[in-house]
C-alpha cells in the first residue's frame, strides 16, 4: 500500500510545533520566532547598547576634520541663537502674568532642535559624546583628541553666538517689542552671581547630557524630548554657555554688561559648570553603569 504524500505545509507546521515545544522547555515561552522578533523590537535598549551608540558617535566626531568641525560649530552658534529669539518672541506677545515665565520658555527649545536635528556641533553635546571614547580607552592620545575637538567647537560656537548676539543688539532684524524682550531676558541672566552661574551650569550640563542619552531610545519622540529638556533648562533659570553667550553679547552691546562681567561673571563659571555636569559627572556615572558589560 502506497503512503499518502506529505504536504509541505504540514512539514512546516510540524517543524514549528517541534521548535515551539523545544523553546518551551528551554526558556518557558510558546511564542514563535516571529512573535519573539516583535517582542525584541518593542524592548527598550539596554544601557550598554545606548552607551555604545553614544560612544561610537563620539568616535565619529573625534575623527572629523578640524575644518568641518569649525564650520559646523559656527552653524551651531548661529542656530542656538534662535532659542533666545523664540523665547523673546513669546515673551513679547504674552500677557505679563505669573505663568508667562513657564510658557515663554518653550521657545528655548527651538535652537536646540535645529542644532540636534541638523547634527551641528554644539559644545555641551560633545562634553558627553567625545568623552566616552576617552574614558573607554583610557589612552592619552584620545584625551588629546577630545581637547582638540572641544577647543575648535567651543571657539566656533562663540563666533556664531557673537554674530547672532550682535545682530540682535543692532535692532535691524527684529521688532522693537522683541528687541525689548531680548534685553529683559539678557539683563535677567546677567544678574545671576558668578557662583550661581557655575552651580546652575552643572545642572544644565547634566540635563543636556541626559538629552543626549535619551535620544537613541526616543524613536518618534525626539522633538518632544528636545523641547522638554530645553524647557527645563530655561524654566529653572539654569545657565548654558552657548545659548547664554548670545544674551551676554547682547548685554555687552546694549551697555547692560561690561566685557569683564561677560567673561568672568558668565562665560568662565558657566563653561566650567557645563563641563563638570556634562562630563565629570554624567559621563563618569554613565560609564560606571556599563563598565562590567562592555
């Protein structure tokens, strides 16, 4: 008697049934491989994976030519000026109430959105991404490359903010209402004592580093996360060395602050605070989380 031929579909079904039973014995699940693949897609990235993504981005930044870093840094300095401009625009058109401060600070995220989505070189981002490769390797040459990148990017950012802040102070590009709002925001920032500039700069550096850490897992929420974290910096009256430089330049040209006040009272303490918060604290803590897994 001839055996009835097996259909390919039945072979596949039997094979899947066998694999399912084997998987149930090994890891306690009856899900198919396709189901498990979907589960994998929905899982959050492991800390070590996020660390490695940021570390590789840092390697790419360290490998870029100085000329490219310079022009990208200038672009970032110009772009971050739109944070101040957007905040001033909201301030100029909102009623003077107790909640205006919280709403107008939503504009602070505009410049950060441009810089991050356009992959421009912002100094406070590089305090994390560029430091991770140095911490991972521990090589002196890598630390020297980080120092080179910081110097180029920071100098370029300052050139960009100088141009943008000077253009705002001229009053040629904005309305009188917006110009007055920028003056109020700049005056308020420059009234912060130097020691508070440093301490608030630490928190701001940590928040920017946190933003960088969140982006690999953000998927379709990147814009919302950028605006939220930037809003937090502005709403808490924290100090960011690049965005704040636009206001410092504006205050200098309008006579509200001297050069010494701008450099010693704002630039240096805020720069140190951002470095401490973004590198010395966040980067080291991030590395400590994964040093046994990488």
